[in-house]
C-alpha cells in the first residue's frame, strides 16, 4: 500500500480515538507510519495496539518527543530478523533508536527460496524484504539493508533480535546468524532480544548462567538452555538485555539506550 493510502487509513482510525489537537494528530500520524510496515491492505493495526486499554504507557512512549535526538549519534545497531517478526517489537525500537540518532541496519538471513516440491509461491519482494506479523496475522513487509553473511562484529555497537511466532525458528536455523551472535557476544558488545527471541540465543549457546527473561511460553526453554529466568519486563545481565512481550517495548528500548550511553 502506498504512503498516501497508508496515511488515510491511519487518519480514519486515529480520528475514532478522538485526538483533540490537530497539530498533534499530524505528528502522531507520521510516527504511526514509521511504526508500521508497508501493508497490502488498508489497515493500521499498530494504531489499535497503541489505543487499546492498558497500553497508555506504550502510547506515551512513542508520542512523547525525545529530549536528546543525538544521544546515540555515532552508534550503529544491527537488527537481526527474518520472515514472521512481530511488527511493533522490531519497528518500535528501531524508530526509537533512530530518533536518538543511531544508525540502524535491518539484517536478515540470505534469501533461500522455498524448495519447489513444497508447492508454494514466493513473492518477488521476498528476495530483499521480510514479512511482518501482528499476533500471527501478516501485516506488511520491511526492506532488508544487509544479509547475515555480509556483516562483521566490528561494524556494530549492538545487536537486537525482535520476535514473532516463526521469526526465531527462521533465525535459529541459519548458520550465519548463529555464528555472528556467538562472535558478537564474545566481544562483550550488547546483545538484546525480546519476547520469543531469546530462544535464538539459546541456539547460539550463550545463555548458560545468564540472568534473563522472555515470553511466558519459552521461559522453560530458556531454563533448559542454562539461563536463570525471571518474569520481569526487562532484565539486564552484563552485555545481555532481554524482555518478555510487545507491551514491554518501552522498557526494553530505554534499557538499550541506557546501556549504550553508560
């Protein structure tokens, strides 16, 4: 969907939420568009998420202007993701880190077409885009900047792995992704993961003896991988930052900011 249609869809939803200030509406619409992938249908699920009861803090996180938009200037982050990533858990922190002046690259495994015998049709854009979901529903596509076989540890200050129901499975099977995570962790630089994504770190075998958190239905897997798991919004253990859920995106993003500016 083009930007004009995307903006129109955002406006219709946000007007129903009764925003009172016209100037703020324009700013908020621009932020919503940056938090959303390029959808193939005229919908804006991120707006519904931010306006849902109980998510007032998450909404305020995105709509409150940052105080210092150069605090992460000079920092470079690699977001490692594949098809099936949770939209707000990637695009939310990416938006925030860019607002603070960081350079953020979207990194995905090298494109590997589905075997012909599976009988599936792969869209052309899948060669250089990855698919976003929101709670198992595909919502759009995001352009990839680099592939996992192209990146080097010394090019980045931090890596961040978002989640999604099948994104972690795609990542934990990729040898280039696992190799890079192991090397990056060994360097002592920041490794951050949210929701189901810590299972990718388990596959990279870097969780033994580490304090962390994660989505409720993978916490047992993290314990089995040798982690010391707590059910808290965010956990910081040395160069490892983890969180549990899309609602924890604000706490997670601020923790990454604090680590990179300490």
